[in-house]
């Protein structure tokens, strides 16, 4: 149990360190970010038009036609909405119209806790299989790839996340857990038992 906990903790440290480098030093995430031509003007428009405070906003909003609308009115509403979506502009954004709450220190603590929980979960899975060390790394890396495909690919499919950013995010998940697997595999998992024919069990 000590090796299990130690391995998960050290893997979380490695993952946290890589993510810090990935987001602050490499620049491959930030290179995909865009800015508005007149930030102050856009900020004032946002502040004047938010409806429910901090949250996810969409433009055009995917509202439903009023329940009292006639069939023709409902059809016209849906056609107008489809045209607005097709013609643009389209926006899917997390908007905080006022001051923020969390500090950088709080966010870093929460990020490490998240990495530790992830490391513990994948360690529990890895502990159930008998694999040689390189296969343990591949096992954990596959979990990272799965996370990227599960979390980031739907954002490209449904929310128009740019392909370049989607690829970067998925690649980052994969690299993160190759590193995490390299550490975790030293502490967690069982070596296969070879029979006299050299086959693993």
C-alpha cells in the first residue's frame, strides 16, 4: 500500500510539473488563442448584455420557440436560428462579467489535487494487471489518450473548437500520462510470471 500511495503521489507531482511547463513555457496552448480588435469595447458590450452572471454563453442562443407559438411561428423561429448559426458570428464562451474569486495559489492546489485523484484512479486500474514496465507506461498513456478523445474531441465535433487546438489538447493529455505512467509504473503493477516456454501469465 505504501508503494501504491507513493507511486500515485510522485506521478501526480510529475504530471503537475509537466502541465506547468506545457501551459507556461511551451506556448503551444496560448498560440491558438485569439484576441478582439477592441477589447474595451467588447468588454462593455459583454457587461451590458450578460443575463445570469458567470457562466457559459452562446451566440446565437439555442433557445426553443415559445410554447404558445403556432406551427408557422415555430418554423420561422427555427429557420431564423439556423440562419444565424450558419451566417455567424458564432460564440461559445465562458464569461465572468465581474471580478474573479480564485487566486493562483488556490488554482494550483486544486490542480495538484486533481492530478493526484487521476493518478490514484489509474493506479487502481494498473494494479489489476500484470505487465512489464514498458507496457505499464503504454497502459497509462492509453488512459491519457482516452481522456483527450473523451474530453476534447466532442468540443471539436459539436462546439466548433478549432482542429489545431483540439490536436494540441489531445497530444498534451497523451504526453502528460506517458510521463505519469513512467513514474507510476515503477511503483504500481505486477510483473508477469513467465512459464518454461517464456509465455507471460
